[in-house]
């Protein structure tokens, strides 16, 4: 009854009846365990998933990691000082593995229970990767009403992100995908979360989104630009309080150190601090990785610092001590990794990222 992965599974009536009979012999908990073990599992380094244009986990071309700096802080047990290190580049001994699973259509095609359970296990046990995308124009872009609701447009979040993830700045009744076969939202299952903001989206503005449209007023284009800028860092406005099972969070905040941000004010230092407080209030993470907080002109040299210093000092050379600011979001033994690039000469901007709706 084996079928190649990726092809639809169509069981014969005899095989399907045999499966139904076998199901009766096992509790659903046992079946869930069997299905979980049958799903393909391939752990990956967090730095190979976060900010992919930076290519931070490139073992074949070490030159790709030149100019990289990785700060790693591990929180100590209650009352004990943690550990702290600063490195350039990323070697074989530095991998930070997160779980990755793949949905096998041959398993999902057995019956509805198997499909629902595989989907549930996929969200529960696998790292979920989301990214901002250049979505389509709002349907009411030419209407006068758009000027009154531009703050609710969210042009870069994309359908998958809006369908699954909860945000504090959206209506409380915003529809979300449910757990298969259940009534609770799917985001309640999330344990490992990645949000990427591709560098290509720095090229997005109202004119690139509306280049083939006519009849849009300058006033409306200005409002759309404001909505785009407001949405560039909206992964900080995720509703952390609604995702209590989170263990790993990887955030791409490279917009923070970009010229676009310093010009448009998409993401302020105070906003980052405010959301760090929210994360510390609700999360107790095993792993928190953030890309871009100390990149480019925001470089802060913490290499000479001790663990005690990064736990106590509020600032270094007038810049925020991000380790101390985000430390409350970690559980004892939890790890905070700040990944940065001091130059971007080797980083391609890439093509504009378009919407992908695979769940």
C-alpha cells in the first residue's frame, strides 16, 4: 500500500475497509502517535530558515557569512547568571535546530480523520514559516471609503498570514482557520514560529502595487503608502497572549536598520521595546532568534561584554541592550540569538515576493 510522496493516495475498497477495521482496534491517541511518527521529519538550523537572503547557515560557501555577527545568550536558572558569546560567521558546531515536518499526501489520503490529524500534528510539531508578501490591491482602492479605512488594509501580510496568525491591531472577530475537526483557532497549536520579511519588499510602494491600475487618486496612493509602511513591521504586533504554547520564535526585523525605515519611520526603537515587553509578559521561550536589530549603522560591539553585563546594563554606547530587553521572554535555559550583518554587499534584493497560499 505504499505510494510515492506527493502523489494522491487512492485506496482500494478492500484496503480502505481493512484500515477502517484496524482503526477500531486502536484508540485515537495511538493512531495519532502512529501518524506522527509516519510524517517525514527533517530538523533544520534556525539560521537557514530566518532571513534567507542572508544565507547565514551556508556551509558550502563560507564567504557568504562574512560580515555576519551572531550574539548568543542563554538564560541561567533562577538567581544564576547565564552565558553569553559573540561570534562572526556560523560553523558546523553552531547549528540551532528546530523541528520541520512535511505532510505526506499518501497518509492524508487515507480518510478524513487521518487528514485532520496530520494537519493538526503539522501545526503542533513542525516549525511554521510565514513571510510578508506583496499582495493584491484592495477591492475598494478607488472608493472614497478607502481613505477612512487604510489602517485596516494590511497590504503586506498576505492571505496565509492573515488567515492563521492573530494580531493585536486587527478586529477581535477577524476570521481565523480552525483546528481540523475542531472549533478553536489553528494558531492555538503553534509551538515554533518564523516570520520573514524579504528584502525585496523594500522596493514595494503604492506605485509598484498599482502600476497597472488607472483612476486611483494621488490622495489614495498616499494612504496606501502609509498602510504599506505601517505593515512592514507588523510581526511585532502579533498577539503573543493568544499563543501560549510557543516555544520557538524567529523574527526577521531587518527593516529596522534599513534606510527606508530611517526615512519613513516604519519601526521605531520605542515600538520594538514596547513589543519586547509584551513578549516578556506572555512568552517563556526555549529559543528566540531576531535578525537585524544591530545591523549596518546600528552596529553595537558587545563582544567584550560578560553575561553579567548584558543582564544588567540598559544601554551600551548609547544603544539599547537588546539582550536585557528581550531576556524576560526566555525560560531558564532559554536561548536568545541576535543575528546581524555589518554590510549588505553580498545580499541580493531578489524579486518581489508574491502571495503563496499553501497551508
